[in-house]
């Protein structure tokens, strides 16, 4: 491979890089996807695993993103249905304000219209009476004095299976997957119409490069790196062993105004996501004991129950995500995925796992345009 000039090298085999390489390999382009570690072992293995159907964007009145997210979710079910399942979700309603019965009923109708317009399929959502909601989760009936908003989201149940499938698809097309290969520098040669990548396995050459290194996109791997110095947010979930799994997912707002999602998984319950600013080196990512204690207390105080106990904590899933700015001491994440081109190098910024197919498709299209323009 060292002497070969590939159409594209994708740096980073997280979910975004794998999706990009899979689409390029299916189109017949010669492509290799490289990772300094294994496949999707960083941010992509720490997601809460919700394949968002878009309802959350309705609260911000972002109808466009709500429709697009529902379309992304439907596509995952259609193309990778064996790795996801439908996840029934509930959110307690409040007496007054945007989360009370009337706005929730209008929101449900609007969401169905937006979903139908985006895909031709109807998303599941409705407002439940107090009685119906209490019956859904009897152990937490005190949360539902004003009823609940009910909807259906997607949940990734087999992340490793999905990643292996993508790798197989790359290799059965015109692509290859290379692990334990770290890229340290990228240089574009205008004269030779190619890009040189210095890597831990030697120099590699390609006509184009897609940079999908997750948070490492803030590193200046090449002179014009558009996300050099990008600020990051630490995000983490807590995973508990439980003998009393909830029958559905539950979205609750804590006293700090944070929306927490409690999701049943196989034999465990995952709760997330907590966010805080991160100014340290990426390799030093850590969730401190005090943060864990605080997070458990915050969650239990909202549920008015000792539902989660420190001794039942089975794991902490943490990663770094792109941050836009800080508002009132809280990090504001990037709202949307992005791609930015600089010469023959396209950099990706992923904000959600859910969008891996559409983001990969966008990056692959840009590569094909570059290949056609420069051929
Ligand atoms: C706690 C948490 C909860 C989340 N929950 C959800 C959720 O419920 N639903 C949802 O849709 N999204 C969720 N997300 C967001 C989602 O996980 C990310 O947007 C997505 O996984 C990013 O994938 P990626 O491929 O861009 O990055 P990554 O998964 O970080 O992949 C980047 C890869 O690049 C490699 N790499 C880096 N530098 C180099 C280099 N120089 N050379 C070679 N390889 C390199 C890394 O090893 C890594 O494997 C969550 C994120 C976190 C952290």
C-alpha cells in the first residue's frame, strides 16, 4: 500500500470515518480508513446509544433538524435494523409552561407532521393521562401527576456488530481498514496532485484525505487545519447494574435544568448525559469521583428515590465533543455536523452518532467532486 496512490485516505475509524469509507468503497473509489487504535474505540464507543428521532429539536423549534433527524433514524432502521431497536420513551409533563399538556399536544401533532413530511412515515408520539403514565412506570408514579409525553426513539443495541458490518462492507467494496496506524502529519503537494500522510507505519499517499479524528480534529495535522484549537466539552454517562430495569426510557429535567435520559440496556441502566468544559489535553480525559457522586445525587433527587447507588455503578462512558461557546458557565455544544474543505483535505465535525450515514454521505460526495475536478 505504501507505493499506491489511493483515491482517498480516511483518518479515524470512529463511526463517521467508517461511514465515509463505506460509502466511498461502495462507489468504487480506492479508499483506506486508518485508526491509531482499533475500530470505533473512542467517542463512538461511549455514546448513550440513542438514535434520535428528532423530538428534542422540536423544543428548540428547529423543525428542519427535527425532520432531518427523523429521516436519519428511519434510514438506520432500514439499512442496519438488526443493530437497533425501538425504544419507548416517557417524559413527565409539568403543570405550566412549555412542558405542560397543551404545548405537548401541539408539539406531538407538529412532530408527526414534520416526520411525515420528511419521510412519508409517521413518528410515534402522544400525550398520556396521569393514569396511563403511572401504569407505564409504577415505581416512579409520583413523577406523573400531570401525565406524560410519550414517543418512540431508536436505541443502538449492538454497537460492535454495527462497526464490524461497516468494516466488512468497506472490505467487500474497494476499500481497506487499517488499525494501529497513527497519522502525525499531512502535506499536500499541488505539483504532484496528491497528499502525503506521515504515519506510524510509514508514508502513505492519496488524491484526497478525509479527516475524521473526532476530538483530535483540534490538532493541527496540516497547516490549514480548519478546526485547529477547537474547544471541547467533556460528556459522560453512568451505567448501573440493576435488578429493576425500567420498562422504557425516561427523560427527566433535574433541578439544574439539565435533561437526563435514563435508558434500559441489556441487564444495565445507562443515565446521561452530563457535560462540562474541558481545557486539558485529550489523553487526560477523566471523570472524577466527586463528579460521579454529584451526578448520582442530582439524578436521585429528581426521582425522589434512591434508584441509583454508587455500589451498583458498572461503568462510566466518557468522551469529548466539539463545543461552540460557554453560556452561564455551561458548555453549548455545536448544533450540527459540519464538513470543511481545505485543498484536497476534508475535515469532519460530528455532533451525533445518529447522523453517521448522512455525514458520511456528505463527506463522500465532497471527495468524489474533488476527484472529478482534479482528475
Ligand atoms: C457521553 C456521550 C454520549 C453520547 N450520546 C449520544 C447519543 O445518545 N446519540 C448520538 O447520536 N450521539 C451521542 N453522542 C455523540 C457521538 O458519540 C459522537 O458524535 C460520535 O461518536 C463521533 O464519532 P466520530 O467518528 O466523529 O469520532 P470518534 O468516535 O472519536 O472517532 C475518531 C477516531 O479517530 C481516531 N484518531 C484520532 N486521531 C488520529 C490520528 N492522528 N491517526 C489515526 N487515527 C486517529 C481515534 O482513535 C478515533 O477512533 C454521545 C457522545 C458522548 C461522549
